[in-house]
C-alpha cells in the first residue's frame, strides 16, 4: 500500500499497539489533537485514553514516567513534540533510561521508545529545526535510529518498540509528507544496527542518514550522468550502534569517503565515521575522509541563511566532484 | 491541607514497638559500621549516612504492603534494609562486590531489588520522582491497587521535575505517596537560603495534593501519618504528600566540615534522637527492659557482622564481564 513517511509511522504505531497490549503512547497533544504533525492521528479513537495519553508540557516527566512504566514491563512510546525539546528530558534519558540496566546489575530493563521529530528545511528557526542525535550517540545503553525512507520509518519504529532497550527514534519532519513508498501489507521490521547500501558504486562512497539521504541520491545521479562517477551511497539508518562492518566495507571498496549529514559538523556522527575508517581502513584510502554537514552555527529563520547553513544537493555534488578529483 | 494535624503519640503494643525499635537500631548500627568501614578503606566513593533520620524510613515503610513500591534517594541504606533487602547484599553492594543487590555496579547510592519492589536509590536529586510517577501509572493502567512511596529530600523541591510530578500525580490521581525528608539542608544550603516559600506542604497543596507535616523524629507519628496517607492513596483518591521534619546528625557525605550549621543546633536536635527518645518512652510504659534492649543490640550486631563477612568474602566481577548490562541480553519481543 502506498503511503507517506508520516503515515508509515502512524501505521507502525497502530499495528504495534494492536499486537501488544503493553504498548502505549504518551506525550503532548498525542491524543485528542492526534499529534502536532498528525503522526498519532486515529490512535485515541482506536485504543482509548488509557493507551494514548495526553500529558502536560513536561518532557522530563514524560520520559521519566515512561521509564517507570517500562521497568514494570510495559512498553511505552513517548513523544517529544519536537526533537528540540528533548533537551528538557536530557537527564531522564541519559542518566536514567540509559543506565537503568547497568546501574542495577542487569536486574531491570527499560524498553522505552522516545520519538523525536527532528530536522531543518521547514523554516522552523532555531528551536524547531535541530538534529540533536549526536548528543545521544555517545551514551552506552541507548540505541539511536534515524530512518530516511518510508519503509524504514515503519520497520525501524516497529523494531524499536520490540527492542528491550531505550531507543531514540529521530523522524525527519521534512520527510513526513515529501516522500511516498509502496509498503508490503505483511508485518516487517528493519533490524537496528544494520546500515543499507542504497546505490552501488565503485568510485567514491557517500555515507549519510536521515534527511540527507534523498539529496545524496539525487547528487549521486547527477555526477553519474554528468561526470560518469559511480558513487556508492550507504544509509546508516542506525546511529548507535553504528554498523562498522558496512562503513568499513564501502570505504575499502571505493577508497574515498564523503560523509553527509544535516546535523552540525563539529562533534557530529561524521567525525566518528571518519575515525572508524581512519583507524581500520587507512591503507585502503586514496584521499581524506571528508564531511559535508550543517555549518557550525544555529539554524536561522531567514530563508537564504537557512539554505546557506544546511547541506543540499548542489553542495553535495560539489563535494563529490572535489573529493573525486583529489 | 490539614496543617497542624495531630497524629497519635500513643505507643503501639509492645510487640510492634519492639519491632520499630529493632528496625531503627538496625539502620543506626549498619550506618555506624559503614562509616567505620569507610574510614578503613573497605567502602569507597561516596557514603551518605541516615543517622538521625531513622524514624522516617522505619515509620513510613511500616505502613506499606509488601506489594507497594519504593523509590529512594542516595541516602537510602536504611530504606533498603527496612524494606527487606538483606544486610548481606546491601553491604556487598557498598563494597562493590558482585554479590551485592546491584551486582556491585551501582554502589551505595543505587541499591535496587525488584523482588522487594525497591526501585532504586538514585543519585540525581529529584531524578526518582518521574520514575515513581511511571511506576504508579503502570499500576493504575494495569488495574493493580498498589502504592508507590517516593522518598526525596527537601532539596529536590527546587528541581523542575518535582513540580512536573506534583502536577501530573494530582491531575491523574496517581497512587503515589510523596515522602519528603526535610532535614533542613540540601548538602550545605539551608532551606531558607534556597526557597522563597519554606512551607513545603503549601507547595504540595497548591497542586491540590493533601499535605501534612510530620514530626520525623517520632517513629510513631511517622507510621501513623503514613498509614493514614496510604489508606487515602490506596482508596483511589490520588497522591498524598508528607513532609517529615527530621535532621541528619552526621555530615552530608563522609567528609564535610559542617560550617553551614552550628554545633549547638546539632546538639539540640540530638536531644530528639528518634531512637533514644523512643527507648525512653518504651521504658516509661514498661514495655522495654534492659535485657530486651541488649537482645536487640546483640541480634543486630550479629546480623551486621555476618553482612561484613559476606561482603568481605564477596568477589569482584571479572574484568571480562565489564561490557555486560549495558544492553538487554533478551531477544526483542
């Protein structure tokens, strides 16, 4: 059935809540309003207010209450209305959820999903445009996923709900209604921790995830047509744990790697990917691992500035050409 | 709110009084021994002693059923002992041995035992409150008539999470007993130096939560207040807030010059020692004699000696296992 990215999220929630009565949703405006983006539309009607729960604007509490319920064997899905607001719940995620199991010597588990609508490109300005994934990818005990396709939006959310660990699910707002895909009717999941080759190539590897996959594939097509370059595009899909084997395999195959992400350059996932390659595939490299990311600033409201700050297809094309010529 | 509410001061019967006394002495002696072991280098890191505050945990937990849950702070050895986690596994945890109740991973501040529904000490001030809300929410959603008792210090009321939790617990009528242990100092900062409103019950009442101040140095009052509050919570009326006014006789942690309070103040409070005053009352009522007291001390002494032996004989977790417990070892559901 053909559906949008946001509909895929909605149908994953619907199916998992139907499959397992321990699954429930909590968040700001997830019930009556159906979510700020309508991701949870129809859930209240389908499952009632005991399983689709509207909360006050209290992010720390929403996550913390999710942890408490998870420790008792429920499988809460909590929504941060915008990923930008996840910072209000940072303590509960990083100090509490991530350490629940470790702190108690394996005697407690925290099967919690935190959904976080992230990303720029919708003129949301500084506090409705962030990509905060790298704040969490250095926290053992968490898993972090960032689907870039409609199929993955559904499959990774289902996998996250079934996982016994706290999973942060970054869904890109710009993709909500801008991409569509025909999805199988049968139940499926996408494994957490597995990257996926989106386009095979031999000249250069482009490693990306989330909001910049589409732009990267567009750029790869352009350079293939105009420059005859065969770019391999690897979609990370999961950011913690990273699929090191897939990263190293493509680096060894092409010898040149460009990492693209919408999050800022400094301290971003790209730095970790570059370090993994430099440590374990150095002798295969024919050039430096390069990164094309958002500039090290905040996402401005001004449309020309926002455009200048974020990666886009043209910038990726230029970066591919520059690295190919190295 | 029922400001100035009177709780019973009449001693319970002999058997129950002896039991309360026994529990308080267990906690006191366990803490004293822990301090010695700390000085001897057997216990490392941070150690927060409950000495002076025993009546609160002993009284409040006596009012709970075994099925009720507890969330505690980093000053939680006493709560864990009273709840029924064995002294052996608590002491082993303080040592960092894998026989400890948190496998040696958590230490003094993170005692945990699902079997006794003790959902953790917590070393982030206010960090346990949202989790208590979640435990209570799960009980409510799944139709269980259980109470979650959430202990926290008066310092936690300065955290935003406190206010988020007060609001939601009241709004959703969650079965939470908020047990604020007001020992007047958040580490070295006196309550009046950190709060514009020092009447903590007033804060809770502003969220429409019934709130009572309780003499936290009187185990009988603590138990009586907790019993009444638990009854209300269990009947589905929503949360309850008890402010136990108490005092810690020792430093915040092991080393602390205590320049933030006077020696005279400490001595004044020590006159209200929850154990010696309770003993005196029992003596007066002639329900405690010297032999019985000696018997309690002897029993407690051997329990703690055994716990130390157990902890000493405990083993360190092998280094090869250090990456365990980060992620679940169960397959996805």
